[in-house]
């Protein structure tokens, strides 16, 4: 875990702790006052949007969030003491640690622009190689202690794209990803676990939760899987009423709660264990999911040697069992 993440005295608040020194100040007050520290000179002009009412901005973010547009940044486990808010030498841990071996893939949690690629991201109290991605709307994600960068500064990245390798650079006791989520502006952290959960992602590695109204690549995955089950959906990546009604019928047929949410109860019933030689819409679903993680496959529905290699590569860099088969564990990781 991090020994010193966010441990040093910082000029700016590292988390949105209501008991902190900035309690009661408006966001505008923060920007105008103490919040304007060394970080401010690096803020893009778009951060002016942070002065919008926080509730409205968060509601807007939430409305656009459960859309398959977010992805779990890394597979691993939550180490003891690595939780957001845990004590750190008088401060509190600004992120959530996810432990795995050095070289484990680190993926962009959402599409955005790489705005920091430096030691500690230039943020106070952080150590080690780090990336910061700006997602727009005042939202940022931070990836720390990396062993290798796989994207350049100012790169545009997609959700789920591999951006780095997990490592142990900086002040740490072992390899892990230190992952932070910032809202409003860079420097204002929130709990990454709940932040991602509100966007349908389980940072601990569980199945994603895709709700009606969503859109994006994961919806394409669902539509392909549904079509394999005979529902005849238009594969447009929009989880509208027709797709949602079909999912509800599927859920009823499986004895599940017919709420239209493709989540931990529905995914396991929806996916297929696939291996080389398979052919059809379920393979298109798999290829789409692999492409969200950067595989670059042709979505042709044929599980040949190229798709098998892509499955093996994904399993390897995410520390799954490398067998070239897409079973439930691989599906859960791919669609998480
Ligand atoms: Zn940490």
C-alpha cells in the first residue's frame, strides 16, 4: 500500500471531507480563495465549469455516467489500510489502492486527455510515476506508482484503454495502483469506490451495472449477447426502451428481477463461455468488449486464432488464468 500518499501537509484540500478546513465554503469560494494554490496554474480553462452548481454538475455527470463509458482501471485486491480516507501521517489517504503484481495492466477509467505524466502528477503528497486524465466536467482520475507509461502527455485516451503498468515507484511497500477520483477541479478528491459505483463500475472487480438509458460499447456487447439469445435487437449501442424491454423479458425468463439493469445478477446468465471455433453474435460481443480494452479486432463474429490471441493477451496482462477462453471471470473483467 502507499505509505505516504497524500501524507504531507498540502496547500490544497486533498479530499472533500466535510469536516475539513474548507467546510462551508462554496466551490466558487474555494476557487477564489485558498483552493487557488500551485495547482491552479495548470487547470485548463474548461475548469471554469466548476463554478456551476455542484449538485447540477454531479447530476449531469451521473446521468451520463451509467453508460458503459466508464471502466474498472485495474484488477487486483484492496489491501488492508489502502482504503480511501485511511489515516496517512496526519492527513488522509486520497485514493483507493488496488494491489496486484508489477506489470499488471492499468486502464483508463473513462475517455479523456492525459494532463499529467510525472512524478506524483505534480500533486502534493503523491510519489511515484503518475498519470492524470481529465474527463471533462471537472472530473479527473489519477493513477499512481506506475512502473511504465503507455500513453504520452496530452494523449486522447478511450475508456478501458491500457495506459500504464502497475508498479511500485515512489514511497510504497509493494506494487499497486493508487487510484484517485477528483470532481469539481483537480485536487478535490472523492471516494473512488462510490464514485465508480455511481457510474456502474465496481472497483473491486465485480460485474458492471448497465442501466436503461445507457449508451456505449458495453451496450453493444449486451445487444450482441441478446441477439445470440434470439431477441433481434438493432445493435446501436443505445440502451433504449426496446433493448430494455427485451432484457426484462430475458430476466423474467431466467427468474431474475425484471428491472432492466444488466448487473451482477444478469451478466452471468447472459454471457457465454467461448473458445476458438465459436461463431456468431456472442463472439461479436466478445470482440467488442476486447476492443474496448484496445484489442483492435475486426468484429466479424468468428473466434479464430486472432481473437484467441487477444483473449490470451488480455488475460495475461490482467493476471487472469491464461487459457484463451472467455469464461465468466474473463467476461466480468472485460465488461467491468
Ligand atoms: Zn494509495
